[in-house]
């Protein structure tokens, strides 16, 4: 079937069926179809934020749950996240122009001395898929890079990743520096990586240890909601 025929089929679907089809297309990592679906919904008058939350985030939530439950694996999730990025490339300028509310913003990076980034990349993609803005600092980040980015990006969340037992203690250096600068309480700190565990996360003063990308998304959503609620109560 040609791309043109695919476009005709998508455009003939009503809104509810089109969103359902986009869920399936996200699940299957079909980037061009997702981009087409986003364009169709925008052309029908959907607000960019509605397209994001109902079509893209809704679809990626299913992907996240199945990844968490062992039904989907990393290569499949990366394909889904790439398809999501295609839709987001269309929506981002529209969201900025309309001043749409944001879920929150995360600064993420692998710690100093560590050049592993697959897990970190997956978390970044899944967070974007959940509606968060993400500033990815890449690998081998010193404490100054994290601190400067948190301030410059007006972030809500710091995510740190490490895959080596020799580099994971550097996470404590970052958190201790944040404490010294009086900025620790301003941010949610999430840590992850193969050698870490929940006890380590607590010991270094992180808000949570996340064993995988799906857990990172769920944890971030819960902690952001709690932060917003406590802020409203003060």
C-alpha cells in the first residue's frame, strides 16, 4: 500500500478512530503515520496540547506499561519513542506559540567518568513521551554541568545515570553540592543505572531510584503532582 493510500485512510477516520489508530502506530514505531495523524488532528482544529496529551501521551502510556511489564523490550520502545519524536517535532512550535501548560522539565545526563548512555537516552525519550520537556546533557557530566543546566533551564527534575560502580558515587557529589548551594529542595532528583538500587538512592539523598524508564516516568509524574499540590497548599 502506498503512502498516499495510507494518508487517505487516516484522513477518512473520525477523531476517535484516528486516535486509536495512532495508539497502534506509536506502539509499532510508525513515525510517518504519527506525523500524518498529528497534522490531521491539527487541521481539524484540535489544540496542540490536546493532540499531545490525548493522542501521543495516551499512546506512549500504553508503551510504557507494556515495557514495565516485560511485553515490550528496549528496541521496540526506542522505535515508539522515535515515532513520538516525529509527532513532537510538529507540536513543539505550536505548543510554545499557544503557551500550553507543561508537565515539567527534566535535566538528565550520565555522571562524570561514565560514557554509557543507552539507558539514559531511553529515559529521556520516555519522559518526552509522557509530556515532559527534557534537556539531555549527554555523557560524562561534572557537577557544574548539572547545576548550571538546572538553573538555566528552570528545571523541575534532575536525572542522573551511571552504569559503573566506580562512577555511581559521583551522584552523591552532585547532590551534596546542591545542598551546599542551598538549591537541593528546589528540585526532584531521580537516579538510575544497572549497579544502583533503592538503598543506594536513599543513602545519597535522591528522591527516588528508578530501575527503568517506565518507572522513571511514573515516579516523575507522582513527585511532580505532589510538588504542585504542596505548593498550592502553602
